[in-house]
């Protein structure tokens, strides 16, 4: 167990100055997508990783894949949705070119993400993570927003440590884009009335 924990700590704490801004921008994008209620936790993480690192999925594909995992596996309370999105993002980006060759590496990444969030928060079960805040909607939303950003950051660091060539695929236009809650609401109303 100690060897695995050291590996987790190594990839979490190792900072490469050139990559820090990118990691922050991808995590911040996921946070914005969730915080403005454009996407749910799992969807926000997967969309941010996909666009940020050139995963190749359309938004529709990413959301369709991630939707069943939102709200802890379809509101079952089991697995944190942000963790689910981070694991899917790792699978997409680490296994994209040769998935069969990288399956063990992808499973190792999933375990590292799981173990990291569990060691930080005591659980990866949504029901347990939200137990203290479930009666306070604002606190619950803040906690999920923070977990969405944290899981995205951890996944981005892990992906870039294993596939630094993905730095060439970065979509800076997506990463610069931020919307406010008001802009999202206006966009939704506009879309609703145009159909």
C-alpha cells in the first residue's frame, strides 16, 4: 500500500511549471460548466478533459457517455460523478490511439484517481461525501463544484504525466471560454423560443 500511495502523491504533487496553467484552465473549465449549470458533474469533467486535451468526441457524444454517471450513477448515491468523469476522461485520452495496449495503464489510473479522492475525502461514495451537506442545497452544490474541479485537475495531471504529447492537442479557444449563469440562462431561453 505504501508504494502505491507514494505513486499517487508523486503524480499529485509533482509540478511542471509549463503545464500548471493548462491544468488550472481545464479544471476551471469543468468548474464553470458545472457551476453555471450547463452540465452535471460527470459531464463537465469529461467535456472539459475531452475539449481541453483533444479527445475527439463531440459534446453530444461526451454528454451521452457521461449522463448515466451523473448524480452518483443515476441518482443511486453510489459513485461520485466527478470521479466517474475523471476515469472516463483518462480512458479516452490514455487509450485513444491503442486502447488494448493501454488497458492496464488505464485501470491503474482509475485506481489512482479513486485512491487519491478517497484519501482526501474519506470516501468516493456520493451518499457519504454529501452526508453532511445534503440538507443545505448551497453547501451541497459548492461541495460538488469543488469535487468537479478537483477530479478534473487530478485527471489532467495524471493524463499529461503519462501522455505529455497531448500538450500539442490543447484547445485554447475552449479553455478561454467562460459563461456566467445569466449568459447560460439567456442562451437557454433563446434556444427554447427559437424552436
